[in-house]
C-alpha cells in the first residue's frame, strides 16, 4: 500500500545543497514557506481524497455531481452518509421503501403512504373462507401429545400435507379431543390416513390419529318438512342412532351448521293431525297406548261400497297377478271410506324401524320376523314382542289349538307353553317351501291373517296403470283394487295427557285362554319326586308303597316314600299343576295355580287409571302424501272388553238435552278386590260384596226415543237405577250397546288430512363441520326456531372447517370507505404521500429519482404528526371567592346565596389569551 506523508515541508531544507543552506538560507526558507502554505490548503494524499469519508469538504461537490445528480445539495442529513447509501435508494426505485428512504435522507422526516387502489370498490373481489382443522382421536391426557405447533403432517393414504398452525385440546363432556388447525395444505386428509409428523427434519409415524369431521349430509328421503327455502340456516344435531335405528358409537356431535342449498319444487302432501273425538278408556301410561296410522291407500273398484269390509280386518295379496305384475302385501284395514281403503301395511316397531323412510319391510323380511318371534316364544324368551306372543297363544277359530301351535302338539306340561321350537322350525320350512300341505294351510289361513289383522305386515307393491287386482280382505272376501298408492309412514303423532280420569280394577284374563287347560298334570309314576303329593290316576304295575289319608278337597292322595316307584302307573302331580292365570298366588310368592287354588284366587284384578285423550302432539307432518291418513289409538286391556257406546231409553223422554252434555248415574257394582285375601270370610250375595260407582256418559245424538251416549266411565248404566240430567232425575226403561260404535279403549278419532306444499330440503351445504360426529349416524336438521325440518345421514371422512367469514370487504356496497374507479386519484397506479414537507419541495424530486413511469403521485398534509410550533400565548389563572353580600333593591335589602345555599369557591382558567386580551379581561372584572 502506498504510504503518502501528509506534510513534506519539514524536509524541504534537506533537499537543498549545503551551499544553499549556508549561503542562501533565504531561498530555502522561502521554498519551505511555499510548501507549508500549500499544505494548509491542499491535501497531497490522492487516495484519501478519493474516499468520501476522508476527502476534503471542497471535493464533496464533485461526489454530489456524480452520485446525486438532480438531488438537493443542501440537505439536513450528512452529505457523506447520503453519498455512501444513495445506491440503496436507487435499487429500491418504485417501492414504498424508496419513498421513505428519500424523505429520511434529504428531509429527515417520516411519511405515510396511501394507495387509493385499496379503497376502490371491486366487484366479486372480497375473500370468503374459514379455518381448516383435523379432528383427532380423543386422549386421556394432553401430556406428551405427539403433534405440536409448527409440525408438518402427512397422510399416508391421501398423500396430503399441511403445517400445524395451532393445536388446542377441547373437553367434550369429559372427553379430551385434540384439534389441529392447518395452513399451507396440499391435498385433503382422510380418516383412513396414518399420520406422519416431521419436526426439525425428523419424521415419525404415529398411526391413525384422524377421526374425521363432517364431510357430507345426505337428506333422508321422506323425512323433509315442506315450506323451507334456499339459504335457510340449519343446525345439525346428533340422534345417537344409525340408519337402522340402532344406537351408534358416540353420537355426541355438536356445533355443526349448514345452509339449505336445494329444495323440492314438486308439490307434496303433509298431514295435519286433528283430534275429532277424545274417546275413553285410555291408560295414563303412554307406553300402554298403541297408535296405528295408515301407511297406504287402495282404491276399491265400483261405485258402491263393499259392506263386508270392516276396520280391523286383515288384508293380504300373496303373489296375485294383475296381468303384467305380481302383487304382494299384507296388513290391517284401518278405515274404509269408499272408494278409499286405508291400510296399515307395516308395523313400525322401534326395534325394527329404519330411520330411512325408504327402507321398509318386504314379504321376506316380514316372514323372517314372524319366524324369529315364534322361536323366541318357543324358548320362553322375554324379549318376544308381547303382541306377537298374544297372537301365538290365541285360539280365534276355536280349534282347540293355539295359532302359533303349528305342530298341533297342544299344551307342553314340561315347559308350561303351547309354542315350542318345533313350531318355529315348521315356519322356517314354510319360508323355504318345504312345509306340509296341512302346515301351509294352517299358517296361511289361520296364523298370518291374525298377524296381519294386528297391524304387522309389509307394503303392497305398485299396481300398473290400467290394471286391477283381487285382494283378500277378511275371511275369503275378494275385493277388486284399481290403484295402490305409494307406501308412506313419515307422519306421526303422540298422545299428550289423559283427561276425565278414573281408577278401576279389571281382570285381564281371557276365559278362552284356559278353555283347553288341563286341570291336572298327569305323569308316569317313575317321574315322581320325594317329597311330593300325587293322586293315583292309573294303578298300572306301579309298586305303590304308601297310601295317604283322604283329602278333603280332591280325594285320596298317594305320598311316595324314599323308594323310587317303578312300573307303568300314572299319577296326578297336585302341587306342580300350572294354569298360568293372573291369580293372587303369584303376588304372594307362589309360582302358579294348582288343584288347591280357589276360583276367587285364580284371577288377580289389575288396578289401572284410564280416561280420555286430552291432546295429541304431531311429531312429524310427513311429506310426499297423496291422500289423507286414518289413525287408530288403542289400549288393549280395555279394548278387549268390547264395551261400546250405550243407547238409553226413558220412560218419559220429554226433556231437552244438548250434544256434549254430561249425564250421571249412581249404580252398584261387584268389588273386584272383594275376598282377595284367602283367609277372608267370603259371603256371596251380601252388600259387602258390592261398592257404589258413578257411571258417566256424554250425549251424542237422539233417534226417536233412542238416546246415544259415549261412556266416560268403565262400567255401563243400569236401568235399575235413576239417571240424572241437569240435576233432574229420570227413569230408564232400557240400556243396550250401540253395536255400530267403536269399542272403549279404541274409540278416539284422530283425523289426518293431507295438505299440499313445496319446499322440502334436498341438499345442505356444510358451513361449520362441528365436532364429535360419528360416520354414518342419523342427524336431525333443525331450523333457527329449533324445529325439525329433515333427517339426514352424515359421513365424516376428512378435515373439518370453521364457519366462513369475509376477510376483506372490497366488494361491499355498504362499505362507506370504498369509491368508484375514476382513472385519476382512484386507480391502480396512484399513490399519496402524507408529509409535513411542502409538496413543491419533493414532488419533482420523486418524479426524477424514485418515481416509476405510469404512476401518479398525490400529496396531503400529515396531520397526525407532532409539530414543534413557537407559541406566544399568555395564560393567566383568576380565582374568585364567592360569599353572601347584601345588595340594595327598591324599598328593601336582600341577600343572594350561591347554589347549595352556601359560600362557594370558583376557579376559572383562562386559556388562549395574549397579554393584551388578559389585561382587558382583568380590567373589566375589576381585579
């Protein structure tokens, strides 16, 4: 490196010869002075002069001309600093940073830059969206969880990747669920993915962690309610059931919402249920009341009603040809208003009902159900449907055998049942077509008609247009049908409350159930057990070793000793005999009625509270109905008494009575509880055997001298007692049932008129996927009023998303900060600088240096900056003490008090007054 000395004048003398130093010292000193002068005004170090940090101040002008051409020379910032960093300015030309740097370099001021393009109204430019997240499997503790914020996730099946923006743990009813919010997603995760986590370059696989969030909502056909609109908001609520009505695992989904995206425009019918008659004889326990609603309507041919068709009959078509189609179906006649025949063709039992309205019983599933119920009955399984068991054990045809006893084996003494496993096997053979002719006849002519008549069955398939089919209704009654409407069981209601209540005791045993019951169980003597009491039936060859004494109730008894008898003799097992009655012995801890049981003990009275239907609550209006529906409401324990409305005749019918008016009568009835205690002294015919009872009736109509009443009490009127109408006593001449009325316990009338509307939900877009939903479960879609509008089946196959929101408002007409494009200030290439500097000083500078061609600069004052301003304002504080002072008025002298009735201190601050103004104020107030 060249070493240049700053001063050489001290060495000048050494450059002259000695002669000059000795004889011409004046010349030497002159030259030295010359160099000293030059050293004061010039720098001989050329490399130093080329460095802007060390060059002479006079040389800076040359640097400015080279690097700061057209830029201000007189700046408040160090020129050397500007020259050194001017390249940073040029490299940022056209950027906001170049503008800020320009003002800091040359004006030492900060600025604000505004782009009018951000305030321009731009159609369809606003951004909408929500956060994406993965719902992960529940954990028992958050400690050591394998996923953390910042991790990169990858799914092995989907190949999707994403980064974890945040990880939160949410407690859902005691279950801790990790929720991972994602960013920079590529692809879409699925619930089958095994998740690998990459952190700090290390990748680890943690298996299947994704449970899946709500991904699709499929509305169930036939469950949507009319009157909805596109854009309606719906909440998605878990039912805890799968599509077959079975409890699903989990079913605790929450927080999901959706918006209706498509609705039906086809007119469809919904049912409006109205209670027309309250009826009487219904239990206060809702589970005891059976509600039946017609599911299909058939049109009967001809202009005249078929008189033989009655509600309660069975209706069946078993492979009947209509010409081009084979018709099958079976069920119960609910109502008949010619030509419409209303049928309940599928019993919707909770344990068999599918939540999919399009999934219902066929002939095959129906027969399989009957076979299963027979097997349960034969095994004595308590899960058998009680109504099916009652059908199996009934003897409607008085054949001596129960309907379910297909084998005709009779009563089984060992199992104490009429139905056994052999009967279920025979029915299975019937299904496969291998039953005998007699067995097939028994099933088709006796068993299945009884099952159909109770409401079990399967839907009738469609009848081609223009064709007819003959269907059996009741016993061998062939009816021609011209139209079969589609099956529909989407409408339903429930009973809400019982009015006109009364408590009664009834015996629910049917005498017919015991018509063929053996009075004793006869067994071979070799089957006797010790100890035991037996009556000799047939001596045979049995070696009886001991005879007991005569029995007062039955006769001579045989008491066997410890020696096991042998031989062919038979005996009656007195103790083991079982009649299966409802008697009080069961309540006293005994197993069954025996030969020793008295008649009064054999049957036990059942205490029930009954009344009228107070109201109904529609659970679903249904949809897609093309006709009205009819309903049956039945309480079997009362309906089996077949107690009809009553017809009364009077000895003197000259009175006025209005429809709906109540009449009463005090009668005597036998006390069902009398003598239930086996030790009680039972005295037939005494008054202790009877109790007083109030019979109640509601007037319906009058035909001649016949007055029709609906009974509002269990027991009927009695013409041996007077009756009261409007507190007046009248004498009855006759009491008889109205055979055309409905029986008590099934006489409530509920109409179901169809009205026709549009707007059933067909599709829903998910706006918020929520949490904790189970794949394949059934959900309720409810509107903002929390009313059920449809049911749906969901899938949970991928990531979730939160409800969307607008992240920008550039296209909102309601935004008062947005303006129309004007090609001047409001355009894409304009910008505005806010500064305390005079725009004249920097506008041209910007255009010449950092401005870009095609852009337009605007200026505005920076009003929110701090400016140092010299102030000449004079401020003075004046204080007054206010007190009571007398003043003189005409004719008197009074005191003036300040507010509050006391002396006050008032402090006044005068601001923004110069000295002249202050002096003027001071003078005017006299201080």
